[in-house]
C-alpha cells in the first residue's frame, strides 16, 4: 500500500536535511561523492493516466545527468551524475506506455521478469486486484535492444523462505527461461520484495548471477558491496505520481537513510534466527 501523505512528508523532510548536508559535504575537497557510480530507479506499473508525469520525470533525469544501462553504471563513474532505470514484474504497461516515452528520448532500461508468470495477472502479495498483466513471451521477445532483461525469479516468491532445492529452482530456472526467450545471459537478479539473506545471495551467485539488486534506496557504491556473496546493489523505488521534490530527492540519493534502517532490521532478524537455530 502506498505511503500516506503524512508519511511521505516526513520522509521528504528527513531526506531534505540529508540533501542539505550532502551539499555542504560536496564543497569539502577530498571527500568522495555520495552519488557513487550512480542512482538506480525502480518502477513497477506506468498506466496510461501517468504517461505525462512519467515523461516529465524522464526529462528531469536527462536534465540532471546521464541515463545509462545497468552495465554501464557499474563501470567507472562519469563526470556527470548517472542514472539507470529498471522495471520490476515486466508488466504490460512497460510495452504499452513506458517504452514509447523511453524511446522518444533515446533512453535505455532493464526489465526484471518473473518468468513463471508470463501473460498472467500478478498473483503475488501486494498485487491483488491488478489489471496489469505480466508481458507474454512474444511481447518480451519484441522489446528493442535498448531494453535489457534480467531475472525476477520464476514465481515472485520471498527467496529467504525457500529451502535449497526450491531456491535453486527459482534462481537457475529463471536463468534458463530467459535464455529460452532468446534474451541472452541474465547476469542481473532483482530480489522480489527486496527479500534476501546471505544464503540467498550465495545461492544466486552459484546459479550464475553477477549482480544482485535490492530495494534498499542507496546509490550504487564506487566499489563492490555486499556481505561477501555477490555484488549487492541498491535501488530507490519511484512512482510516476511522486511529488517533484520527492522524486528529486530520490534521484539525489537522499533517501539512502532508509537503507540504514533496512540493513539494521535485516541484521536483527538474522541474529534472532541464529539464536533460535542454536537453541538459545
């Protein structure tokens, strides 16, 4: 469920303070940029009613810096701020609405596909009642080269809840499905719900993924990140109806304070699980 306006306003206020701090910090010689290699944006559905707002957001990105592919973002940072655009769930509105706006501006993006749900309505948590279906294999195959395809597992499941065999099927199976689509190797995996654990990350690397994308709203660091298993990378969730200031702060990396809380919460959960497993 979307944040209430009150919660959004609090996030904007806190992020504005961080943005102001970053502005001061940027004037101190020798300090590394908080922007790192760049900021990766995470969209889901772009319905027709949001076409104009989505287009304005793309124009804002172009005015702020350079929009590049995920692979380009992971190379040495450029002189200007860099952004990459991603879409989770491979919904039909990507082809129906977003693609035309991207092509009009000559922009690239990556779509993360739940390969076991092609041509079907989303049935996973948080998608109840959606009339926006996952794209069919035919629609995915017809996407232009400017749209890369990555994995969103097979069934959009919480990976941390799966045992070894089920986890391997979700990860390796999705890679196989994408190859069968003729999309080439999918080196990028986006965790459904942003749900992962060190064990999940290790299994993803073993399955053949190089880059693992979370929903932690932090810029991509200047070097490899993670807990020793794969390259764990952050994305900030955006929506076409974000307030202009909200969107600007997200693209500036100023929502990264939320990632600090997400990391702390995950570590506490891991500690509790370890204690339970040890009988403590």
